[in-house]
C-alpha cells in the first residue's frame, strides 16, 4: 500500500505559522513539518496512530526547529 495524498494543516507554535503535511500509510500516519525560513523536516522513521497524535508531534518538531534555528525574517 502506498501513502495517501498528503493533507496540509496550517498550525502555529510560539506565534510562528508553519505547515504539517500528514499522509496515511499502512503502518500509520507520517508527517513532514515545514517552518517558513527554516525548511522542511521529514519524519520518515516515525508513524503515528492518529491525526491528533501526528499534529501534536508536528507542534513539538516545529517548536524544536524554531528554538534551534530561530526564524529567519
């Protein structure tokens, strides 16, 4: 089974908007987090059981990217 068409979710963490793309696969939901000015962060090695879990993980990843790299404005 291949992945479903990715769904894009606009989110905000620490006042900065970012995007999480979720794709449903046979083993769960995978995500790609994109923070403007920082870039995409692919989570190919992890899958999540629910969309809520995947989006929460996206919030954590985006927050980590923002704190690590800071937004480039």
